C-alpha cells in the first residue's frame, strides 16, 4: 500500500518507540522536545482516548476532522484495489490509520516524527521505516496471543524495531528481555544506551503536582527538571525521551529548553488528574505490570483515606493477575464495563473479583461508566477522610471518564 502511495514514510526523520508500557508517554515527550527545538513535528500514537484523530498529531494537536476525512477519502481507492487482490488478508483498521498518518506527515510536511509501535514491533505496521533512533520501554506480558507466552518471545518481537547501525535507547528491563534486546542490537551493530548505565534518573523528589528530577544522559546532566506527572515510571520515560533526543542530535540539549518542555508536559489518560475535591484520577493501565506501576504511583503521590476504584477491563486481558495486583488497594471497587465490544461482562468480572482474597472491603457494580462515576462521586461525598476516585483497567474507560468530566461527546 505504501508503495502505491509513493512511500511517504521515507520522508521525515523519525524516532521509533516500542515496549509494553510507557511507550505513549515517551513518544509524546519526544515530540514535545522536538517541538521545543523549533521543528515541525508529527506524532503517531495509539490507542486513542476519545477519537481516532488523536492518533495523528501535527505540532502537538490532533489533525482536524476535515483533514482526517480528506486523507481517508484519498487513501480509500487504494484500499479497495489492494484488498481486492488480498481478500484473505484485508488491511486492518490500524494499518489504514498508519498509512494515513504517513500521508499526513509527508503532505504537511513535518520535519520529524515521533512514532509509537501499535503492538509488538517486528511485524507492526509502523515498522516500515528506518528511524534515526529506536527506543524500547519496559517489556512485560501483554497480547500473548499474538506475541508469545514468554518474556523472551515478546522481547524478540519488540526488538524487531532495531535496525542495522541505528542506535537504540533501552529503559530498565527484566533480565530475560534485556538479554534478547542486547543480542539483537549486537546482531544489528546498533549502539545501545541503557538506563542505569549510559543514562539515568539520579535524583527524584516528590512535589506538588508532580516530581522534580535530575537526569544524566551520555551528553551531560540536567538538574531541577519539574515533571507534572506521577510515578517513577514517568521519570524513567522522561529520561529515555531526553536521551533519545540527544542521541538524535548527537549533543546535549540546552537546560532551559528541557526544563520548560517538561514543566508544561501532560500525558492524557496516564495517571491524569481530571478533577479535585474529590480527586479523580484516570489511568490507562490494562495489564498486570501497568496496574502494578499505577498502584505504586498512587501510594507514592496521593494520601487517600478512602480509595474508590472504578474498574472495567477487556475480556482478552490477563484479568486474574490484574485483580491480584489490585487486591487490597481500594476500599471500594465499582465494577462496570465500557462501550467497547471487547469489554468483559460485568457479571463475569464480579465473579472473578470475588474469588480474589481481600480484593476490597466492598465490590459493587454499575451498568456503565457514567453510572459508575456518579456512584463513586456519591460514595466520596459521604466518605470520612480524604476520598479519591481512580478509573483503571482500560484505555477506553479512561477515555469515557475523561469525556464525562470534560463535557465532551
């Protein structure tokens, strides 16, 4: 398809980001740093919270509805042509959106792209270009039905984005994953920049509304960086993004640029505070490793006496292990479902939750996410002490709660 489109992916320079968790935030940070250096940027991420247009951004803003429709209409004749010859393997929704993104970035045109892998790496639709830098964020279990049932197999798929002699920035990994990544990098003669070895967060202090960091990269030290995000994982993402940018330019970026960029950064749906009094947080964690990270960030950054958890998950996820991670975190779990066809039925999720020892003081249900939010607000209003509401388990849930609270359709 890209051949028919004139290979638009071969125009702008790019940084390519894979991993199980953290790749969206890292991709967004890379884009913001590029933009702060007066470059016109393209950003491709997935999934979206509210509308598919969010996946394709120019200079930090989702493309317009008109451009989205126009691009699809321009691409559609090729879809019909290509699918006519490949009826047994039609193009997927993600593949079409990826092609549309490359067309938009080429036609705009942009100077640089921050490109997030959809799933895996080796066979992902984004893996059709040669980037200037590759990035691999933490690898853990997710999408095992496609990527394999061991960390080694999953890591092999993720490491598929490593290209011949293209440097790769790698965050802290499980030993099994690190071994696979390093072997692939050696095979491809790719220089590796590893967290805690070539780059690191050497100081991290909690502050009001986020954290203050000192980051060391192979090119120098950056001190007094305020990041308005929660959790050590976001500090790691920031270090990886900054290192990738400096490897891209082969120099240290000016402190004031880095400081200003991080201070203004936001990552929708990732430990995002949507409301205060009571505090409402949404997080898109949808696998056991992600839930574990979210739980640690909540404990570190918030002091809730009464945590009310709104939980909705997809039926193809490792729900049992997610529930085991959640166990004992919340006073109340409100189980609901999203509008997604992949959503796990409420009754099934309740049955699974009740089998987990001490999962919560009480487990109740709501027919949909709006009802769950209203119920959570009522519980918080009548709560003793500091109450907090957290929406967890699905990107779709994070999007729905964001829509309700921000008044979007």
